[in-house]
C-alpha cells in the first residue's frame, strides 16, 4: 500500500525541489493535481499523468455517498486499471459517516490516499457551518480529521483548506495544527480566503507562515500558471510541493513545464494547434471509453465543450469553426472540424497565460453561522445540510 511519509527532510529549505517521499512511492516532481468538481475524472487524470503529474486527486466525493452508494458516487470513485496511486478527496460533516466511508474505500481496495476537503467557499455550504467554515472551529476540524485518520488502516490522510474566511478571520494556522495533531501527514493551503473565491492574488506569505508552523509537509496552491510559478512558490515559501488547479485546465503541458523549471530550465512549451488537437481527441476518446456505461456519445461530447474551449484558449479560432465545434454531437464531427484548423499555429509567446476556467473571479460576502464566532472553542457538529453540494476549495 502506498503511504505518505510522515516527514520530509529539507521541507523548509527555500529552493528545494526534492521529491515527496510517499512511503514506497516517490512523487517526483513534487506536484499534485488538485481535485476539481466536474473536471478531475479518470480521463482528465490520465491525460495529466501522461504529461508528468505524479499524484492526481479525484473529484470530491461526499462521505454520505460512499456509505450509501449511488450512480454519481460510483462514477466519481472509478479508477482506471492502470491508475496508481489512487487518490480520493472526501468531504463530510459527521465523524461516523466519514469513518464508515473511509473504511469502505480502504477495505474495497479503492484508495492509496485520502484527501479531506475543508476549503469549499460556497455560501450554501458555509452558511450551514460546512466547507471553509469548519476551519473556524479547530476542535470540530480535529474531530472530523481524527475520524478519518483512525479508520484509514495506514492509508495516508491529507487535508486541504483556505487561508481563512476573509481578511479579518484567518484560520489556516489553527487548521494546519489541528490536522497535524490528528494524523494528517501533509496539508495543502489554497492561499486565498473564502471571500476571495478565485479572484485577486493568492498570498503566498501565508504558505510560508504555515511551513514554519508545522513539521509535516505543506503544499502550496494558488496562481501557478507557468512552470516558473511553481519554482518561485517553492523558493519563496519553502513549501514541499505545489498543488495545481486552474493552471492545467486545457494545458496539461504545465506539468512538463514545472518539471523542467524545477531542474533550472524555464522554457514555456507553447504547443502548436496541431499538438493541441491531438490531445483534445485523445481526451475525448478516453472520456468516451470511460463513460460508455453512464451516458450516450452525444451527451458526453456536449459535456466536454467547456474542456475543448479551455484547450483552444490563446489560439486564433475562426468563429464559424468554434461554432461548429460547440455544436458537434459526435467524435467524428469533432475530429473533422478540428482538422480544418491550421496545425502550425502557436499561441502568442508573450503575455500572461490566462486561467482557463469558469470559476467565479470576484469577491463574495461569506456567510457562516452566527454561533460559530461565539463558540469557536467547541467541537459541536453542524447539521447534515452543511454537507450540501460542496465543491472543491
């Protein structure tokens, strides 16, 4: 069984690009694909692995769905026969349900790693006391982590959370300490508050502060869109590795850029449109093979339209052709229209690489239960509706 090591020598050394030692598994480069709702299914993870991502986390799975399996959970917890390590992100607000889900996943041999989500910023979740709001109450967070770590039978447990609720309510240090004390072997910090959603600039100084506060590895997340960004984050914060989210959407080449940059070579790859087309078609073909038991081809193709747009971001695509691509209902149609494009075209070499995402890029007013600010020192559980339809953070 693959397992996260409980320590990593040299974690706090700026400029370190040492591999993460995960039991017998070496995570090299020290890079993790972040769980993203509706995105990080098996086909996408396979593409990222082929481009050098050594650890790819699944979409977030509700603990209650694992305990009472349904079609959606079965799809989210499906792995390819060739997929190792098998990593799942789990979310729940009830220790008993989390424990049951963990035992089921482990005993079914489905996982080599469990990541816990405490970063969801959605109002309908935080307003009920779930998601990022859990970190407001460190003892509650500790209780939930303990329920998973004590049931994991040696399978390593990590957790990911945000910097806080807003600028006035920071939670990441208490959250990190609670996770370490209760058995997490590493933590990931998205260096934005829940208020920020995906807007503004991630505050990497929070990552450095957490690195200095903990003895377990800290992974940094936020604003890594080029290979050099990963190296800069590690240099500036001393974090043990990086978590990649929006930066790789439509651009799995980012993992190759990161590996190269950590070796001292900052060379943006800027693939040709022909190269992009081949990866799009491979991605779609993998998705068709994976989803054949769940959906028809036309519905799968339609569901991938946003993904195709991400791949084509930065290239000059005639509006007529883009319209044809967005109306295609079959692999044959899609391939035909893609082959009408200029294979030799490259994206502009200058300028910032834009996030390929539909994530909200504006600030929000975060709602949390009023009682949370008055009872931060207790471990009382939120109601079951705090599980809601949480997403990644």
